[in-house]
C-alpha cells in the first residue's frame, strides 16, 4: 500500500509522515520552498510544489501526481486548504473520505481510524474502506528517520484566479500548537486588562497564553492565532490550564487531547470540569496569585 500526503502546513505534514512510517510507503507534497530538514522525516519522495499557492493550482498538480503514482490513499493536513483539496480529490477520483482523524491504522485491507464527533463531545472509532482522509494536528510526534528523501520539483499550472495582493493577519510570535504548557482564558476573565493578572501564572509554569473563541474573535482581547477550539487551533500540550472557560464542546474539541487539564471556574456546574483532571471552584483572581506563590 502507498499513500500521498499533502499539507500547506509543513509541521502537520511531518507529523503525518512520522505516523505513516512502518505502516506503508508514503510520498509527500508541500509548497515551495521545502523547509530545511523536511526531507529527513522518512517520506519516499518529497514533491516541491512551485507556483502561486492557490487551491485550484495545487489540486491540479496533486491530482496529477496521484493518478500517475499508483497511490492507494490520500491524506491531507486538516487546514482550510487541506480540507478543500481533500474534498476535490474525493470527488475527482470517486473515493470515500473520512475527515478529521486522530489515528490511522491499516488492518486487513481496511483502515481503522479515530476522530472526535459531535463537535468533539465523543470519540468515534471506525473501520472503513475510505481512501481520502483529513488529518488533525498531533496525530504523531514529528521525528526524523535518519534518511534523506529525494526532492522532486513540480510546477503547478496557472490558476484562473490571480492573486493581486496578500495581507498578513496580525500574528503572535509563538505557535501555540507546539507549546508544551498552555494557560487559556475565557470570557470569565472579564476584560482584556485582566489578562495581565494571569500572565504571572503563565510565566511560572513556562507556558503560553491562549484563549477561547469569545476572547480571540468576539472581543479580540487576544490575537486570532491564539484561539483554541473547533474553529481555532487544536492543541496537545502536556499541561492545559483553563481559566474562566465554561467548556462548551466547540472549545473542548480544540484541547481534548491535552495530557493534563486543570480548570479554575467559579461555576461548579461548568462543563469544563467534566474534562478536567483537576478542578478548582472559586474566583480565579484569588486563586491564581496563590498558585503563583506556591509555584515560586
């Protein structure tokens, strides 16, 4: 069996390659330029896609590689563009698809997968004959194999869509998807100014500040790239501290794979406590300083 992997996020692509190692041969396609060291994760070949990074152009190149390469499976990193191209691949080649998987295991000609369902409320384990998959971040730790993959340049055809201008969003200086410790705040923090009051806790645990959808999108107290949730980043830290977060399923979908979850909320009935390994009911502005002092 043989798979073709694509992601416009090289970190997710490296994770998928690592997850496939030992299961089947896998080639990977990424946009140019290929990141330094990316050819050391164990792919059989790396396709460097050159040209305007438009989904239509990427799909044309990837579908051509797929049809000529005799691949059995197509796996795309679960980004906006990855999900779009996976849908195109499923339709063009008439292949069944399973989306947002967190585990991929070939068994007797079928594929066993795991994924969160109902907005992250349940974990669904399935066995299917699907051939197209979108893969959530964190399917495996990216690890280098020790061997270098050959890199082949592929020119993407011109798109009917012309890129006239690119405007980058204001972005934070860190990628919370890689953070081993996260201190996440919800609307219970009260105001943007109050975020300063919890930063000493983030410093004490050597963590990064993140937030729920209301904090990052509705109120814009934090930048959008610090949002954790179904429509934000999916994180997998060793420690996730939730401050003033109620724990709606849209948020849980983004942090459920955290190793240890600590929740602080004044509402003892908050759903976040169902996900927490440790919970403290009370005023976070009284509890956080005591935690900081204890950690010192």
